């Protein structure tokens, strides 16, 4: 190797242009944000443990729900997958680094500033953003606290970071594949990420547009979303969900990719239906652009619009079903073992399928009249966001950590963490389905006595789930510092792909000479 | 809390009783797990399609995940199996694309019928405008001249744990919306400030209340009773504290209620709501003065020196109206001047204040309207 | 590596794509949405002034038109229709009035935003004259009768036999740099 990482701590991490170091930065940052967002969730669940306001005031509660959503979506889940992409995509396609290494550095280092600004609003006069992570106008414009301007600035920054990160990934995948690595030979994680990256380039600017219009309405007297000046608050919702629906697939597609890497490894069998997986991912991405208004079934659209968005939304079940069937058929007639990454991946399949079912129920507009904005929706999207994105992210870390640091994690501790997380997750979110169906709306700081029981159960589950994350943190730190050293390049018996051909631990520079893929 | 936990635990052991519980008694409301059937055609339609979906999902889920569990047990490495190497099969792949698509097409039929019911807002018998405020609802019976605010009745003490929580905690309002049975009621829903959403689960009605925009929803039920709903769009810190309560009454009872409301409105319009003229107030004020004030302050307003102050040329009567109203409402501590807030109506207080400011050579010339008195009372 | 130029080209294309999407969100989506609303009647928007052309009055039908008024953000004005509903034949031109009074001791400017229900009637509800076409300045304590002249299109779907016209009154005093007297 020509040269290793800089020996100076600051110059190594602050000025890094190495995809592995930047990947590491992304992952640690996202975990820090995950703990922060998790802390907000704990505050929420503690307040909701009993009816009545015990710990915090309603105005702070609303800020907590808003910040929990923003931090988890933009701070924890998205950067986690960008981190995985940084680490793995060059190694998976036989490239020496990302295509645009200096931009890579910039796109990461924007994030800490964006989230410092966003979080600091909690300590400012007027408090943090209090209009939900969907920030509907006019609550987020005419009726917002002054700190909304910091929120807008923060969103712009994280948008810029995401766009740069995505451009980098697209450029890497399009230009830097090793000879012989054709598109249809790329690992599925690379495929799902490249599609995600295109989604990001397409919709993050729309989010930027939405907050820019807000900014102009608030400060420069325009009336995009203000009915008094000829605008329309409902327009905001259309623009937001035009971004927001692709956004939820931006979160879940890389998770699909991770699971599609892990299940074949521990089944010791190639992924079933590779090409249909690629097509399914692409069609999900396409559908994500034409279903946005299913988030707005109660806004009073004409019936033709409701019917269209209902039918289009139901269609998503088809490619999603294909994916689930493919994963299960991959396992069929394999030789299965159940290491921690596999356990998380199987839990992903089960719980994501469950979340998919509730998603189908939500697509039925007439029933959505009853579900909309209740805890049923909260339960639904936590099944796909937490059991989907977070479980697969955890699986990815356990799966690739030995390759990254050349040390094996503690399998028993991993399994214990899995079972606590799996059980606690279901204790937390399963009762929220019942709460929603029984009539408890989301973002409620207080509730009637009839909802007490399930809220208590849900809160207990949430604290347990939070605890499981500390165990995860401990296991990762223990592995990096004191784990059992390994040097088998393949690490896992059934692992296939270029990333498993480089030495373990992965050296600072890999594939300086491109490998040849047959 | 232990008791509740125990009840919950016992409840969990009897899942069938949970699912079958109706929605009437307080006990079963506590235990509700599923969507309510509700009392209207629309809520029933939503419930039906919800149950169809649950069963379809359950069957698919049991089949697919059941197969996965079979694979997890049958094809584990510890059993000594060797992995097969197939990775494609066009026939199954086409099948599991086409079959779900067909299921969806079948499901689309009841889904469409149910939605058509939601949108059937034509030919209503009664129109009620529902306006969402931060953080209360206003109901206006269009064309009837009846309109009122419906606010949370639960006290702050109950919310902040300084008083025990009542049975109807956060499910009670100052004035519920009242509608008759067997009449098609159309709700015209709008917002006053931010977006709210008006939801009554038992009616299957949920509609966003957007400022500057009107949307319509409807309901019709034959079951009298009290139905509780919520605001379901985040509208600021009071979001959780603006419940919806609807009372469905038999038609005759409803008519009587409405007549009462109209009378109230008429009285309001002819008194507090009315813009009184200078002379009307003078006439009325003189009567009230004679009845309630002249005993002490004398008919000529000159009082009795050293005992009852004169009103003629007095600084209070010639000063700002606010201060003058305040004396009548609050009284003067330690003197014979008592508070008239309870004894006299807003109209009477306004009239007498007006009279005192403009009689016996007092010539302030302003008009004190009953609404000023009401505003003063409410600002206290 | 010699790939820098390829990266550069791709980078520029993708950045342009991002900028285009940003512009799309701000400059295309809002007008597109308005157009869409106008075509489909979403939100019951009724469009601008209508120039009456030769319309035959369809005396075989009578449609109930009901009027509703709302004060946004509790604007302290009296604002209500002087008659609560009228019956008209499609094609027949009718004038109705709304009463407005500024109850405050300040000059104010208000803007009324119309809505028509049901949505599928919005396209057939024509206003030849309406106070909502302009803002409404009223001095302290002033009052006014605000007129609307409307025609229902004879093509109004037969299923529609009642239409609701509603106005929401917004306080726009702060948005108007001029004095009330200047506007008047």
C-alpha cells in the first residue's frame, strides 16, 4: 500500500477523503443521532406512560415528536445507509475509492453542523420546531416560532449533503466498476443504492423547494401556502409528499439491498430472482412518484383523485411482494445458519411484511378515513422504518464489522441483543395498532383514560428497546477494541462478492489495481 | 396502577372476549382492540373493508411466513443439508407477480364501493358548518342562526394531576354538537387558523379543516347517543385538548333543543349582540338607575354628602368607560357599593353606566354597549 | 485516474438535474396545482371574473344556492350573507349581497376567498361580479354591502341540485402598504 491513514487524529478525520474513513464517520454520526432521536422518543413514551401531563408541557411534547421524526429520518437512518454505501460500494464493485472523494468529505461534514443548528433551536426562545416532521403550513409558516428559520436552514444543509452524497454514489457506480462488473452483475446492495441515489437527486431539491417557499412566505410576503394571498395550504402537502413518499423508499430500498446480501450468505445459496429483484426495486422507485396523495386522503380531494391514488398505492404491493417471495425462496433448500445478521434479516422479512400488510390496509381510502393520523399509522411506519431500516442497518453492521476491523463480535451478546430488540420492538409497536384502531390520534401529548393500558405497555417496550441499543453500542465497541482477531478474507462461510476477496481487516486502500470480474 | 396492570394481564389471557367486546359499556371501551363498527353506513363500510383486508392479509401472511418458518426448520445447516444452487424459475416468478395483482383487482371493488359512500354528500337535510380553532370547535347550524363554541371541559387541575381525573377525562366539552336521528347531516368543514381535522370514529367521518377551504362530509344514523371524537391533525400545543362530542337525539328532542338554542340566540341578538342607540340606552338606563341605584345615589345623581358619593360630575363617571364598568362589576371593597355583576345583566349594566355618564349634565357622549360589558367580564 | 473528466460531466448533469427539480418545485408545481384545481374543481376554487355570453335560461330546473361566511383568524368584522339561500334557474343571473362591518377602531383591509361545494359544481359556478375579485378596505366602524353577481352554467350536472358558496374573510391589512383611504 502506498500510504496509510494520516497519523494525526484531526487531519485523518477532518480532511479525510478515504471512503472507508468517511463511511466510518457517517456510521458513528448516525448512531449518535440515533441515540439522540431515541432519547426524544424516550421522553415521549415517558410522558405517555400515563394520562395527564406529568413530566413536560404540551408545547415541549410537540417539539419532541417533531425532533424525534426529523433526527431519526434525516440524522440517523439516511446517514447510516450513506455510511454503509461509502464503505461497501467501492469494495463491492472493485473500485479504489468513491468517484469524488473531496465532495465526499464535504457532504459528511455538513451534517454535524446541520444537526447542531436544528437541535440548538430547542434551547432558543420560542423553542424548537413544533409542527411535526411533516411541517404542514400554515402551522409551520404563519403560526410557527421564529426558530423556524433555523429549521429551514438546517433542512437546506442536510438536503445539500444528501444530494452530494447521492451524486457521488451514482458517479462511483457508473464510472468506477471493475472490468467485467456489468450492471446486472452488481450486488443488489449496489443496485438498490444507485436507484435510491437517483430518487434522492430527484426529490431532495423538491424538499428544498418546499422549505424555500415557506421561507419566502414567512419573510418576504409571498403567498405560496397562504390562502389570504391566493395560495393554498394544501399545495404544501402536495409538494411535501411529492418529496415525502419517495423519501420513505429512500429509507427502505438500501435496507432491501442489505437484506439481499445477508440472506444468501447465511443460506449458502445465491439470491433467488436477482433480475426480478432489480426490476422490482426500480418499479417501487417509479411508483413512489405517483402515489404521494395517499397521505392526504382526508384533505377532501375529489373522488376521482382519491380513487386514482388508492389504486396506484395498492399496486406497490406487487413488487414488494415479489421481493419478500424472493428472499424466502432464497432460503428454501439452502443450508441455513442463524448468526446475528441473519436473525435481524429474518426479523426484517417478518416485520416488514407485517408493516406491508398494514400499508395495504392504509391504501384503502375508505378505511383510511378511520386510520389516518392515528396510532395505527404510527405503528405502521415504525414497522417499516424501525423493523425495516433500523433492523437491516443493525444486521449490516454485524455482517460487515468483522471485515471492517478484523475482529469478531460476541455472537452470544449479538443474539441476546437481537431477542431483546425483537421482543421489545413488538411490545412497543404492536399495541399502537390497537390504540390507533380504538381512536387515539398521533402526536397527542395526553389521552383519555380508555387508552391507558396499551400506552403503558408500549412505553415499557420502548424503554426496553432503548436499552437494547446500548447493548449494541457496547458490543460494537468491545469488538473494535477487544474482539477475537480474525484474518479469513471471506469471514462468513457462504459470503460471495468482491468485498470478501480483500484481506481482513480491510486495508486502508483496496482495489488500487482493479480486479477482473468474470 | 397494579390493579390496572392486573386487569390488562387477565384481559390478555382472554383475547376472544377482547375482540368481541361491543362499544357500549365503559368496561369494553377500555379494552377496545379493533376499529369500531360505528353507527352509520359509512363507518360500517369502513369496518367491513377493514375486516376484509385483515382476513386477506392474515391468510397471505400465514401462508407466506408459514412457509418461511418451515424452511427455517427444515433447511438448517445443523441438520446436515447441503445447499441447492438454483436461483431462478420463471414460472413461479410470473405466478407470484400475477396472483397478488389479481387479488388487488378483486379488493379494489369493495374498496371503491366503500369510498363512493364516503363521498355521497348530496341532498342533505341539515347543513352544519364545523370550524376548527386553536383549540376548540365552532358549530354553526346554517340558516338557523345558531352557532356556538365547543371547548374542552376537563380542568387544568385534572390534566396536571392536581385533581383526580374524572370518568370522561378529555372526552367532555362545554357544549356538544347536537344532531337528530334519521336525518342526513352534511358537515361543511373549514379551519380558522391552522389545519385541524374533525373525526368522529363512530360516524366514519374524518375531514381536514383547512383555513380558506371548505370540504363536505356527511352522516346519518338511527342510534341516539353520545359519540366522542378527536382532532386528528397536529394544530399546535393544544392538539390533544380539543375533543369532538356529538349528541344524537331523537328528532322531536332535537327540534326542542334547536328551538331553545334559537331563542337563546334571539335573546342574545336583541340584547348583548344588538347595537343599542344612545337614546335606547338612556331610556333603559334610567329605569335601571331608578330601581337599583337611586336609593343611595339619589334620583338627581347628587348622592348624600359624606355617605354616598355624587355621580354628577364625578371623576369616575366622566373618566374612561372601563373604570366605570369596573366599579359596577367589582364593587368597592369596604363600602356599601356592592358588586352588581350577578344582579344586573350585561345590558342593564351597560345601560346604567351609559345613563350615568350622560345624565344630569354629565356629557361624556360615548356609547357603552352591552358587548363592552361582556368583554370586560371575560377579560377578568 | 483519467476518469476525472467523466466524473465532471456526470457531476454537472446530476447537479443540473437537482437544480431543475428545485425549480420544478417552486416554479412549476404551484401553477400546475392551480391549473389542476381549476380543471378538476379541487378545493372548490371558482376562478376569476366571468364574461357572460349568450346563455339560455333553463327554466325547467331550479337549483338551491346557499351562502356561508367565515371569519378567518377571528378577524373582528361582522361578515354574513344578507340572505341565507336563493333558488335560481341555471343561466339566470342573480345578485346577492354580503354585509360587512369593521368592528374595530382601526382601518382594515380584508380579502374574501371563495369556495364552492360540491367540487364538481365549481366549474359551473360563474361570477360576473364579485367583491372577492378585489380586497375590501373598511375604515374603523365602517360597514358595506358587498355584492356578488353569479350565473349557474346550464351545463351544471343534473345530479347537483344544491350549491354552497362560501367566503372566508382574511385580514390582509399588513400585506397592503397603502392606507385604507387611498384604496377607497
